[in-house]
C-alpha cells in the first residue's frame, strides 16, 4: 500500500442492527403459540445465520482510493474507476447511517455507470477525497 492510498471497509454494525430491527418488526405478524415456539426459535437461528453470511460478504468488500483512481474489491471481482472518468458523486445517509457515522458514496462515471462505496465510515471525509474536483 502506498502513502497516497486510503483503503476502507464497510461498517457492519449498522447491518446487524437493521437485521435485528427487521426481525422485531416481522415477529408480531407471526403466529407464535406455545406449540410453535420451537419453530420460531429455528426461524430466528436461520435468520441470524443468513444475516451473518451477508455481514461476512459485506465485510470482504474494500474500497481503495488512490490519487488517480478508485479500486472497488469484493470476493468475486475488482473494479477500477479512473478519477478522470467521474462525472458526479453524491452521499446517501439514512437515520441509522447518521447514528453510526457511516454512509454510501455513489460515483457516476462519464459512461453513466454507477458505483457505490457502501456504508463507509465518515462518508463526508471520503467524499471530499473522491469527489474534490466537483
């Protein structure tokens, strides 16, 4: 890693909170009776196993910002975006993202492709680095 390279990974704590909130919202609509409590427990275990798999998938993403380009790495591919090809950028932050000081930066290229740096910490700081020409 060079001195001019900044690499960052997504915040996963927010994903765990969102998954738990969604489970809490769904639960009242389920028919949970004493005879079905085991079924609900199995459902919750499966829910969290799937959530952990998604969190691990998300955790393997990495965004490296260099002077001239941005590299987006995930378990299946690596994408390189030349900064001269960026036509627009914007930040998206929901309520939970603001609480966890994270957000997503959308990078739009001159070819009209959209790349997302998802759930990165301190998105305003990285926005200034990625999109400082705008």
